[in-house]
């Protein structure tokens, strides 16, 4: 018989469970795929003291100093990416972004972790996200300049609001406790439905409209910190968030200097289909690229 779950859409209570009461909700539910070796030892599945140990070992890998050392490897992968996208723009070839996005991400991981490089083809671009990047220079972004691309970051955040990596995240209580005056028994799972939060019109007016201006510093200051959760929240947020943001900024800055994404015959936007637990399109994410003058 399925166990009851607590679905929390109150932003203050999400903050309580994920941060203030983290000691009562330190674990995630373990998906079946992560219950067997070697997946049972990954950061998403380990629990309790083992999670603290593993997280403590891995966290320094994503410090500012370590990220700066990763930049040359990321730049090499980005250079391959730009060359390949430029060639495809010259031929007018239609490109399915979902697969190439995965290749690019794996190239970066291979480059920064193992010092290896595979064929790198393309980084995912949301068709609606491309805007003129007036601040770009004809040199590749490094660690400092990548973190100064304010408008590009706004575009990325709006894409992540509309199309986050998943629909929700979950925590599990390890003791009897209370949340917002409600009793929560040991073993109960608490779900944060961040996709529902991201499209809540009371938080994000006209939520189906792509609008990077929602993410100006001034706009962010008026919203609850738990209204935008693409990388999770609290001590169990995504450990690779800063690397992901860095490689996205560097890649987009470099690609958009050379080409502009445009709709093609196979383009379907917005995505019509979803898979359980994540947002994706069974029709593919197809675009063409045009060389910039």
C-alpha cells in the first residue's frame, strides 16, 4: 500500500523543512534504480551520516578556486562546440538539441574530471531565449567575465523557471516532528512541487510568457527565496549547480557570438509531452542556426 506524502506549496514551510528543520528531514527517498550497485553510493541516494561524509568530500571540488581551474577544460569543449555549430549553420542542418545537450554536458564532465574529450557538438538553447548579447566580446568568456553576464544569466534563469530539470524534489523525515503546526510522523515524505510553484500566476504573473526581466536583481528582491528552485534548496541542493551555471554561460556566450537560433520545420514549442519526473519533449527540440553578420 502506498505511503502517505506531504505536498508542500507554502513557500515558508518549504524553507522550514529544507533549511530550518533540515536535521529532521535530511534524506531523500531512494528511487529503485539507486538501490543497486553502483548507483546506491551516489550523492542522490546516500543518507544520514554517509551523505554528510560524501557531501563533505565532494563540496570542495566546486569551490570558486577549483572552478577557476576548470575553466581551460571547459573552454576547450566550448571551442569544439562553436566550431561544430558554425559548420551546421553553414549547411542549414536541423539540429535536435536534447541529444546534443547531453553530449556537451558529458564532454565538460569528461574534460574537467578526467581530462578527456569526446566529440562535442552543441549546447541546448531554448528557441525563445535568444536575445542580442551586446556586451559580448570576440574572446571566450573566462571565469570572471562569465559571472558578469547579467542579462544572459536572466535568460537562463527564465528558461529554468519554465523548464526546470524536474517537477519536484523530496525530503523524508527521520523523526516525529511538526511543520507549520501539523504533526509529521517519522518516515513521511515531504514533496516540494517546484514546477507548480514556477508556473503559479500568483507568484509569476502570466507564467507561460518567457520574460527574462523577471530575474533582475530588483525583481528577485521582491520575491520569496523559495519561489525559484531549479537546483533544489538547502544543504541537499544540487552540488554541481555552480559548474552547471558556469558552463552554460560560457557556452551560450560563445555560441551566440557566431550564430542565431531560428525555428525550423520540426520545431515544436512549447513541448507537448512530458515524461514522469522531468520535463522533456517526445517530439524533440529542433532548431536551425543562422550565421551572424
